[in-house]
């Protein structure tokens, strides 16, 4: 059967439509689907579509936030960064980012954790504002970096932990074990842009 050029173009357009949709933005796709369902009077489907769009946005945001944690320094390797953001967990503990680094030769371990908008930050802020209270434990000492207040802890095993309050809503914690010393922790601390960290999490 002979087909006219117009008919062939129509068939080609129908064939390519799924391919175009497959590469479309999933957020805007679901927003558009939600709008169409709402206009058609199907509120339940509209809600589901918009909830999917929100979940996708949160997933994209988590991936962007994980990039705030530094790549391993020369001679180090690292696990994939992890995030716990949104939902019920965020109501209790805020936004949490974490990554573990290992020195390839010595086996020393550095762990970086970032918490934003946690209800626990108010208590930590009070502690950081009272160095005398901090020093009631001889293992603790005041610590500052880049104008931010913090605390350094050394336990009986010689492991070191640096806690830094970035602004009033972000807590940065760096813990070294298995031979990781202060210099190693501070090398990773220097690899973090604290200004970018604050703007990305609170902006």
C-alpha cells in the first residue's frame, strides 16, 4: 500500500513520541500529568503525580548535597556518600550527609558527617557558647576554624573528633580513628568549602 509523505510523517511522529517522552524531565512530566488529572477532575491521580514530582525533586536535591562532601585526598579512598533527607527522618534529625574515607597505606579512617536543621542543634549551640561547660570533661577543648566555633574531643583510645557549628543550623562532625590524627582531620576540613556548605543547605 502506497503512503503519502504526510502519512509517513504522521507515522514517524507517533513512533518517536515515546522516545521523546522517555528523555523528558520526570519532574515536569509528573507536574503536567497532575495538572491534566486535576483539570479532568481526578484529584487522587493528581495528588499521586505531584507527590512523585516532589520525591524526584528531593532525590535530585540529595544528589546535589552529597557533592558538598569532598572527594578522597591523594592516597585515600572513600565509600559512596550517603544522605538521609526529607520525610519523617528530617522531622527528627534534619538533613544528614555522611562519608567515610580510608588511608590506603596506614588504614586510618576519617568520617565526615553533616547535620542541618536538627532539633538537637539548639543544645549543641548552647554548648559551643559555653567553653567553661565544655571543659568540664578534660577530654574536650574549645576549637575554632574559619571563625566558626567548635569542640575537639580525644577519647581514651586516642581517637579524635572535631565538632564545628557552621552558622546556627549546621553541625559538621569529623571523626578520626585507627591512627587518624588531627592533621588528617584538618586536611579534610580544608577540603570543605564551609561557605558553599552553608549556602547549599540553607539557601
